[in-house]
C-alpha cells in the first residue's frame, strides 16, 4: 500500500521580478541570464512568509481534491527558507489552516519533495494516515545574496502542494546522499557565543556553479535510468518527466545525454526560477490544471540539490 494523488495546488506571490529589474542593481542582463540559467522572470514575496505561501498552496490543493481540511491527519512540509527554526514551517501551516493533526518538516533542500512522498508512503503503509498534505514552500529571496549575480538571478519564491490518500500509484523511488558543504551551502548565522572560535560565512546561498551543474546532470541520468531498469519500464512508458527546475541547461544536457525527446520534460523555470522544494509540485499543479495529466499516466520525478542529495520517483497519476 502506498498512495494516490487526489489533488494539487500552488501559490506564487503577485510581485514579478524580471531580468531587466535585476539588471538595475546587479551587473547582468537578460541575455546572460537566459543563456546560463533559462530564467526570464521570478515571483518574489514582499510580505508573505514561506508558511503563508504554503498555506495558500495547501488550500488550493484541498479545493482541487474535494477534501475538507479537517480530514487531513498529517502535514509534511519542506523548506530551507522558513522564517524560524522553531516553530517549523509545517507547524505554522497547520496553525494557519486551523486544523489539528501531526506535522513534520523534511529538510532535503531541492530534493525534499521526493523525500516527503517517500515519508508519506511509509505512513500509509503502516495505516497511520488516511489523508496527507505534502507541501514545498520557499521564500528563497530571504536567503539569496542580492549582490551576487551568480545566484540571485536563479531563485524565486512560491509553494506547491499535493493531497494524498492510500492507493497504489507510488511505484518506486531512489535516493542518494553525499553529505558535504563544499558544493552547495546555506549557513546559519554564527551566533553570539563567546566561546566559539570558528569563522562566519554570510548566511546566504553559496553555490559552486560548475560542480553543481555536473552533479545535477549526472543525478538525473543515473537515478532515472536505474529506476526504469529496476521496474522494467522504458522511456516510451513514461508520459512526462517532471524534474526539479534548477537550471534549463541542466535539463537540456540531461535530455541529450539520455537521448530522449525534449518534449517529455516539463519545464517552467523561465517563469518561476528555481523554487527549490516547491518546484516539482508547482509544475505538477500547472500540468494538472492544464489537463495534461490523465489517469494512470506514468510520471518520472527527478530532483537534486543541497546535501548533496538526489532523489527520483515513479508515480502514476
């Protein structure tokens, strides 16, 4: 017993920041950003927290599913950009929804949504949940160095959510974690301990661009191929690949390396930027509301990011 998807939802803040807007305070331009990242615009929060956006995505998913919020008995949330370490984002979303149920945060950066699906599958397998909300919510504008053109042009804010119930649509998954902060790092403030003798890195997103790129391309190709082979599927069996939207060039390179049609990949990074744990559920909701997803369509969801952690799963809609 695993789960099936009952509905999807997303929310992005209304403020749109274009490449032209960023070029006014950082040495960059639209052509440079589009060539290297593939982002044309991103949504940026002006007054909403990650939990605020997560709550709105959750409400949209509940409406889409026809499930009442009181029926939810588990909320799983992921965010690297919540306003506080405690209370967690999932706790704050529960409070905003006005429900009473168990909540849990999963921190696996950009791969976290797949980690949460695996966690949900475990609760369903044990018979410990009937309806589950799974939410990725990010206010990455809070932890971006807006003076660093190498990172500030990439990220955006937003949230995506799915409502799940017991079923057999979650087929298989794969995870790979290589702990270390040398490629991607988001440090906390060092604090005021008079005894600590370490050094402080700025509490923003730090990325080694080329190493991140190579890791991401290899992760998509390795994890996706291994999953399909393990389940006896071919690329022809997969209706869509819905990857973490980190960089369009990563998706393009993976497409070439795997020798599969680019049309199989759903890409929306040009409109939202990299929204970390929210990117896959945002994409799924867009596809769902466009009518692209039909019952029993086989979807492949690969993700990769800080940790370093990569993950992928096979899911029937």
